[in-house]
């Protein structure tokens, strides 16, 4: 059993990402284990969102393979895929005046029958998801009454209720203030550890990613570099990647600064 747990939850090999005739990333290979949080960083337009959408099966790869729990993503049905990957995409959905508990319960859709009726187990998963994300106090409020930080936590709760081994989030800290960015990524790390989920996210918040994530995946020059935050600093990859955006990476503070002339 011990060796089985050490197997990668997500394995990507020789992936080529882009559109027909346009390669954004090539020779992408990395793994993610249960309990790990990995952040994809890079300049605007480098291919972060396209890479995540490819991992989610929403965008076809040009070449290479993606396996989740030893299953080929390309061979999974839509239902099987939704039982393997929970996603939180960029932007706040226009759900309207639906209460938070109902929004979180939408995460159980891959596990319910055609009628969408929740079983006792489904209700338990919903309550556990709200507990693990600290959204119990929001349960009876409507989604449209929430702040951006609260809404993001509720979307995370929905993904956790989906009960998938892998969580993929595209810019989950966008539109959040500094405090809520740290709160959200800390929450993701706690969920990864306590529930043994793998978490893959893209972010522009390099400082928070360096402080709280286990792995940093840096997109530079159409390639993906993978390593620990410490390795990302010592390798110089961050300085090279963000120099193209007119920024200077300060290794002492793990922050980006505008280049002065």
C-alpha cells in the first residue's frame, strides 16, 4: 500500500500545448502527488491557462500524454473525468440568488443519478466540504451577496464536494486582496494535506506561491521548468522568465519589481 500511495496522482509526459499551427508549450513533463500543491507561474500570454485547460481535458493537446491515477485522460468519459478532476476557473460565475449550500451541492452532480437527488452520503460530503473550507457560516446566504473572497471559497467548497483526487484552479487569487490571497492558498495547502488531494493552480501572485506551495512550475521560452521554491530561486529561472516582462525578481524577498532604468 505504501508504494501505491507514492505513485504520482497526475503524470504529464512530453506534452505539447497550443493550437493547430501554434505551439505555446512543448516537451512538458511533470508529476504531482497526493498532498502536494503546485503553482504554475509565468508572464502574461505564456500559456498558463491553456496548459490548465489541457490538463482539464477542455483543450486537446497537440502531442503527449496526461494520466490521472494511472488512467489516460483522453480515454476517460466526461463523467469519469468529472469524478477525477475538480475545477475552479477564472472569474465569478453568475449564479444569482441561490443559497451557498445549494451551490456547494452542485459539486455532487457527477455522483448523483439522472434526477440529481442527493443521498445521505452526498449531503455528508457537502457538509464536510463546507467545514474544510470554512464556509459553514455562509450556507444560507445567497451566492450573489458574497464578497469576492467568500465567493472564491464557496467555489472551492463546491470543487472539494466533488470528491476528486485532483483540484485544478485557474488564477484563484485574482481579484482578491493580499490577505485573502494568503488565506485562500493556505486553505488549499491544508486541504491538500488533510484530504490527500493534489492541487494544481496558476497564479500571478508569485510571493504567495513561493511561500506556500510545494512546487513551482515556471513557464519560460515555451518550456516548463519544475522544482521547489528554493530551487526556483537558486536556478535563476525566475529571473530569466520574468525579465521578458520587464520585471526584476528579488531572490531575497521572492517578489517581482519593475525594472528601473
